[in-house]
C-alpha cells in the first residue's frame, strides 16, 4: 500500500477504514516529495474503473466488503476500505455469465444466473448505504460524490443470458444496468468473440437488433471481448459512443483480445474510449495449480471461511513463483502511454479487470492506483488531462449515451 493514498475529505465512514489500512505510513518530510504531491493530485481526481468483477466475492461467509483487506493474504483486490485507501471513487460492478450452449435450456440457466448476480450486487450495496450507492446516470454518480459516498454502477459482461429475447435488456436496464457487452470468450447468438471461431463474420442479425436496443435504452455498448469485425460493425451502427471496458493495446502484445492502433483512432473519432487493462500484455499462465485455483475462485462464495483463506494463501504464494502475467509495472506504463498517444487524453479510461484476472506486480490491488497517477505526472500530463482519463471521460460518454436515448 502507498502512503500517499489518503481518503478524500468528508468520507467519514470510509476514512476510518482507509486510515487503518494505511497505518504506519511515514509523515513529515515525505509531504515535500514528488510522491506526496502525486498523492495530493490523485486525491482530488474522480477515479472510476469500468470493469470490477468483485461481485464474485459478494456473499462470502465471514468476508466483509466494507473492510480493507490485506492483499498479501486475500484473493480479492477490491473492497470499500481499499477503494478509500486508493481513492477509487467507484466503478462498474460486473454481472458476468460464462458462455454456454446456444439452446433454450442454456439461455434459461444463464438468465437465472445473471438475475441472481444482479440481485447479489444489490444486496451487498444495501448493506452499506452510508458508504456506497447505486448510480443509474452520470448525474446520480455526481450526487453520490456530493454526499461523500462511493459509486457503484452495474454492467453486463456477455449478453448471452438474454437468449433470443432482446426485450430482456429492458429488464436489466430497469435493474440499474448501464453498460453491456455482447460476447465473452465464446461466439454466441449475438456475434463473434475475439477468442473463438467466427460464425457470423461480425454481428448476427439479432446482434444488430441488440445494438439498436442498447442505443434506445441508453446503455453504453462495451466492445471488450468482441471480434474486430463486431467492433467495426458496432461503430457503424451505434448512434452513441462505444467503450472498451477492459482492453489493452495490441501494440503491447499481439493478441485478439487487444485492440490495434487504427481501431483505437476510430473509436476516438466516434467519441468513445478505450479503458486500459492489465491483462493480455503477455501470455496468460494458467498451467498446473494456477488453473485449478482459477476455477475454484468462481465458487468462492460457496466456500467456508477456512477454505477461502486456503484458496487465498495458495493464490498469493503462486504470485511469487508463477504469476499469471509476465508483465512489469514499467511495461504497463509504456502500454498506457502508447494508448494515450494514439487515442488522446479525451478517449482513454481505466478498466484493470480487478478480481477477474487483472493485476500485475506493482499494480496488484486498488491501493496501488496512486502510482499510476504519479507516473502520468512524471510523463508531463496535467491534472486536468489525468482527470479526464481517470473518470471524466466515462461520465462524458455516459451523458452522450443518455442524450442519444433522448433523441
């Protein structure tokens, strides 16, 4: 944890947790250093993350979302205490559904899962009303900040659960979802995945309807995980800007999950943004025990506290001997600076993929976020420019999507 990561003024509930998480930090002479100055800048920024898989931890027996857990012995990377410590003001909590068979039974099972995950997010937020609130618009997010609360948006990763019934998007909109992507790791009824064989050469006919309904409802279209052809077609069809909620530049690593410079520019030209991730800047290592633990993590909410601790212990032990990603913090920053150079500061955001496989040495949980701000300052970016990337661009795109809905 970083000593410069202090809570924003006024957040009394989370400030206590942040202070406990940062106990022992040096004071005095450090306040005159560049590190401390970067911390001051970071505290003044609106900081959002567009892809938080943290809901996988909601409902764990004995696990308290409001506390600041120590990442050295805990698999989760996000909680309200550490959000305060890292000055992460909020983000999009993900309703994730694994890709299954394209059958009536598969759709029913996926829909049940997605509804339950959405309800799980609501139940967890309801436990901490003084600390965090659900936002359904840019204005509601700003109102929560004014109330000294953290922000929770909801998003859908993989629209497979709606099956062949586009009207189900309205159900999730009414439940507070404001962003969704059509696919995940597998091609489905809506379009082709970046990491699967192409069936539709882009969007399916139903996928084109999905784009129109997303625009009509005022939901942000998320192109992460979609094939290049799907992205190209969504850029043509959508009347509102598009986001890639957790993607890395292909310049850093040639992988189909990443985005090439030409498409970065085209997303920017349409008013959208690419949210920098920490994944797929190297090959993913899920061999041996790491892969076994990754599969177990999906069921952590059904484990006993002792089983959860053992999973966390093994996971963190492997970080030292078999990290999932062979990427340094310096390399992450090189990729981020490249993305900024190509897209421009008005079209960059952050979606680290916390609790979904993200995190590298030096950026292992949300308390490390001030270090990114420090590096951006070192690179010569102003507080205004950094603020656009950490949160301003997300709210701008949300407003543009809301305006397109009105039209």
